[in-house]
């Protein structure tokens, strides 16, 4: 009987020693995905698979089935971004990240669904369907990357690629009980990715283990001539693998902000967090509580900068260059045509953020909001550098709450936005972060995962993986 290797590292080992055949693996995941009851995928890419399986027929080393968020461009396939505006948009070229996967002979098995243009924190703003939590189908995962996280957790693929703007991968991965890893901002190319906010978005990985995250990140990390922000990182790659071999945490210092242990954090999550901290201390790591008063400005800063970039990035979706189209002769003016196309193509969450972004960028409010937010961002970078002068890592939970019931949170978008407070820092200051599962807790007779988040300074993924692997093995 065919058995799933579950992990990416296990799959590669089994293929290389002849234990399993890549063709059988692909067929297994295609058949399993067709029976998906969680609504993880927008579409299974059968035509793409058929074309690439022929091209890879003499390179039977990998073929690892990877799910990809539906905002990564893949030539001649639909990239809808979970939006009505781009429902039938066919990509004219392939993103750099996907090209790196293809060069490694890994295959995209499906495009994972997503919130409308990646906007929305509950997976309920997608124009196709909501995704359900594999641990409890009456609950949602959380944030716009739930589909990929649920697919990995349900073993509908071996790993997944996603984009994260303020926690839209960390929170879903946490609540699905899988590993999410965000590298330093300039580690992976953004070319060919439909970003919600360019200075915050980047490609991240969702896997089942820390080791898998290292393998997949190594594959997609590249200096790209199409993205001037990417940098050389060959030395960092070898350091990341060295981190997996090291079990010595002696003298490693971790900071735990007191602000995240107060009101708002679920007591069950806090209990598991403190248990994990005791594990670190048992192996001679130093964990100290610190004051980080600037925490209160994180979410406000993000929700000024992000909508501003959203309104700019989506300006090109006007029904002429991109997006839904109609017969222009039926309209009295081009402005009326634009208004109609954007009204039909954008959902309420997109409209909310475009209006907010247009407001903070307007002539009368630019300095009062946008300029001030950029100054706060610079202050956040300075303050974080001071923390990392004394500490090797910052640790805290990934989310303050357990997964919500379907339909529970959309009634209060402000509270939905505030849930980002535990994750938004890494995106604002471009540092690496990782979320790994801890123990499960009971909620309404259902066992749900809890989580542990680690952040380190720029380009220090080695320490990040070292701590994460240790916690993973000893939880």
C-alpha cells in the first residue's frame, strides 16, 4: 500500500533511495485533493502538471507536490488572487520563486485559495468559498493564508508557498498546527507576485517541520535581477543547515515582552507559552521579560502604511489594463466606466482599505498620517536593533486567541485588525520570524493547537531555526 511520507525531508529521502515513485506521489495527492472537504484549493493545476511531468521525465529526483497561493504568477495559468476582479486572469509570465521550484524539479500541484486580493482576516471575504479548520470544521483558520495552511495540515500537499503581509501566514499556520517561516525581507524575490502592500509582502513557506522549512527556503532564496531588494545569501544557507545540527542553547538570550502577557492573551495559550519557555531554560537558554512600550503603535502604523500601498497597487485594476471588462460604448464617460468596473470587481474589504489608503495619502492628511507612520516605522527599526544588541531573539505567541467560529469575527473589523498585534512587527521592520506548534488545548470539547513565535535580527535565520528545532523536538 502506498504511504504518504508526510514531510518534505522524508519525501526527498524516499525518492532518492527508491522507496517511492514520484508519479505515484503526484497521483496520490491529486486524488486526495479532489476529495478535499476543507475548500483549500481554488483549482488543481492538471494541465500544468501534465506539461511539466513530461519535461521532468528524465529527472526523477524530486517532483515534490507543492501548493501555491493564487497570487503567484505561473505562465498560462489563471492567477485570480481570490478576487472577482481577476477571476479569469491568465498569467503572461512566471514569478521567480516558482521558477526556482521548477529548477529544483518540484511541481505545483494546485493554486490555493485566498481572501479577496489577500485582504481579510477571517477567510470569509474570498469570492469563491471559505476554508475550514482541519481541527474543527465549524471554525475558520485565521487570516488570508488559511487555505495553504489547512492544505499542509490536512496533508493535501507536502508543503506550500504563501505571502504574508502582517501575519497572514503565521496565524493560519499556528491555528492549523503547522510550521510557518518568514525570512528576512530581501531573502526571496517578489517578482511575479501580486502583492497587497509591496514594502510588507514577500514569499514565505508553510511546512510540517522546521527542517522542511530550511529545505524549501533554500530552494526559493535567490538574488534576482528583477528585484533590486534581493541580496546574496549563500553563506547564510550553509549556516541555516548548521543550525539544524546544533542542540546547544547555552547562553542564548531571549526577550519576552511583558506587554504580551497581559489582558487579551488566552490563559490556555499563555500556559503553553510558559511551559515552552521552561523547556528553553532547562537547556541553559536565558529568557528575560522586558518592557517594549512601543507595542501599542504597531497595529496603527501598519493600518496606515498597508492601506496606502493597497490603494496605490490596485489603481491599475481599472477594467482596461487589468480586471473585469465591459463594452465601453455603454457608458457616458471613462470615469463612469472605471467606477462601474471597480464596483463590480472589488469586495467590501478591498473598498474599505482603498478608501482608508486614499484618505491617508490625500494632500490634506499625508503629513498627519502617512509621513508620521513612516517615522514610527523608523523608530521601530531603531528600537528593535537596541533589543537585538542585548538579546538573540524575541519570543511570544503567534496569536492571542484560539480559532474563531465561522462568521464570528467579521461583524467587527477593528477587532479583526487588532488580532495582528503579535505578528505585524516582523513585516514592518523586515526581520525573520517563525511560528511553530506547541501542545493542544481543549475548547468546547475540541482539541486545538497552540503556538510559539520567534523573531531574530536581520539575516539571522540560523538562530531562528536553532531555537525552533529545539522546541519542536522537545515539546
